[in-house]
């Protein structure tokens, strides 16, 4: 379907009348994962008028939005506000949100596939990658995925583990130089006053206020020209009310080839300019020292009952851009080590996932099983391409996948099979408790009401029981 021109609504024909609905039963599509990739896929399916489509947007959590809710840092309210845009798709009459349903537990993949005409897998990449060094499993060593889940109020977060680790965290080491690593460093270096207006659960705010952070060191195994953070994220570190950013000017001395490549990349050029502006900073009493160190990688974590230090090896970057150890090491005190070195996808029971890449094999979004296209199975988002890009990247990605699905329908490889038992009725009959759109609205209202008690716009409900209690209370009030 062509894009709408200026002043023309994409859903209205040239004479001002709505286009006629296509004949025949709708194609029933289940989208597994209600994060940005899933919602963009549902949007693309329902904003075209060539093939009638009805979408069930299924998620394991009772809440939609995926990493927009449980990945974007709460001190980025403008970025988190994208959920208001995503909500428009949830309101579409041909889209049904079906939360609190675990595909593989509440319903098998084979059952789901029999129930619908096509499945689009968009459930993301939720597992963290490990450093693979000695001491990594010591108490006080965490994955960024764990810490982010905790401070965004994910109901699966291990609150006791995180808060125990934070209680003694004077010296923090964050491994990685992507946006998530900077999010972690920034949140830990924030003052209580800076975080007070966010939608973090109250226990998170209390724990962060009591965390005795004095130093935060961010380690990058390669140089500043290879760092993957964006300039916007980087600049925010220099705006913190209670922290001073420190950079060793020696880390910014690049060879001629690296300087030439960096000059050709606008993001790298801007990053280097920001970093060079911090090289003359000096530590200030009473302020957190937030140090960005490049050409440094953790060789092992030290400690007996918990982490006490990181052995850091100096590195050099070879001609292929790989970090090579130099053998020069030093000990860096650390009470808390947070690794942020990437995500990988986990297998859904019955779905092939490549062990090395953590992605589902596909051809233009069409799932491949043993190298052959699997009829009616598609993939989008991080589980398709790996953990890369920003939220908006998922829009183009989902459109590519939906284009493949619609092409299969147009060419007769995918057909609507007619009415079957309703998915939600089937789930309820077997004892599941699907959370539908009105239930989510009840959770949303409860979070806004809770936030108001603290003088905030919203406070995230972080426990399964409290999320489902909001649903039950709303249902009881309508009886």
C-alpha cells in the first residue's frame, strides 16, 4: 500500500470514503512478544488493506512494551514516552493484547501454530553474555540485564541479590562501552534528587539513595573510536549533578589510520570531541568520580566471599579492530562489577535458534528450519537480527518481515483456514489467566494512582502479585 500524501489520511480513499474491506475471513496471526518489534509488526499488518488480518499480540508479562518499559532507563522519560505511540496499535480493533501467557508453558508452540494461520516471533534477546573469566560468579558480580530489570521494575528481577550487591558498592566497575553500560553508570552516579521524579519503584529509589557509590569506572576493551555508545548518551554523563567525568588523555591519542576512519564517522567524531572536553577534569571532593577507561579489559575478578577487585589488562587494537592483550596488568578495587557486553536470544521450545548468534535462522523474516522456509513462521526484532539498533530500528525490521508474510498470502503460500476455537477461550479453559487490554488499562491506572501518592506521574508496579491484584480489583469493581 503506498504511503499517504500530504493532507491525505492513509486509511481514506481519494474520494473521502473508507476503502472497502477485503472479502473472505481474516488471516489469523499470532505475534509472540509485545515489545516494540511485536507492536510494529501488528501495526504493519493492520495498516494495510490488501489482506484482512486479525492479530493476537501475546506476551509472557501482563504488561506490553517490552524493553521500552523494562529496558530504557527510567531517567529517560522522553524516550520511555514512546509507549504512548505504541499504545495506538494496541487500541486498534483488529489487535488483541493477550498478556500473562507463556508460549511453551501455557500453550505449546505446536498448539499455537494449529490455532492460527501464521506466527511472528518477536520476543527479543533477554539473556546476557558472559565475560568468561575467573571470578565472574562471585557475589557482587552482576549482569547489566539483572540491574536494569531491577531498576525498571521487572517482576522477575532478583531484588534481594541486587540490593545485597548494592549495599556495599563504594567502587563500581562497569564492563562495556555501549548505551546500556552508560545507562548503568549514569543511574548509579545519579543523586537521589535526580531520580526522585522517575517511575522507578520506591524500593529501588530507597536502595539507590543508600548505595555508597564513590567511584564508577567504565572499561572498554578497545579504543574510543570503537565504542558503540551514542553521543547523546555520552554527553549526559557530563550533566550529572553529583559526578565528575574523568578521561585519560593518553586514551585519546589515536594513530593516523584510526583518526582517518574516525573522521569518516560523524558519531565517532562527536564522541571524541566530547571525550576530549573532559580530559582536563580533576576529581572533586564529595562528587562521584566517573572514569571512562579505554584499551582495558578485565582479566579476572578477585575476592573470596565477594568481589573485591578486578585485574585489568591493558590492550591494543590490531589492524582488524580486535583487542589484543599486552600483558600489562593492574588491580582495580571493586565492590560491584556490572558486565554489559551484549545480549543473546534464548530458544523458545520448538523454535530453532543459532547457538552462536542467538538468533532464529531466517530468509527475509521467514523462519528457516534445517535451511528450508517453514510455512507460516516469521521472525522480527532482536531475535531476528541480534541486539542492535535503537527502538525505531524495529519498525523497518518488522515491516520487512510483514512484507514477506503478505507476499506469501498474496501468492497463496499462506491462507486463512477459517474459524477455530478462540485462543483466549482455550487458554481460560485450561486454567490460564490471560491479561487483555482492559486488564492492562487497570494496571496502568493503578501505577498512575500509586505515583500520585508520591507526587510523581507514575510508579511502576514491580511484583507479579501487585500487577495481578490491580487486574482483579478492576474486575471486581465492574461486577
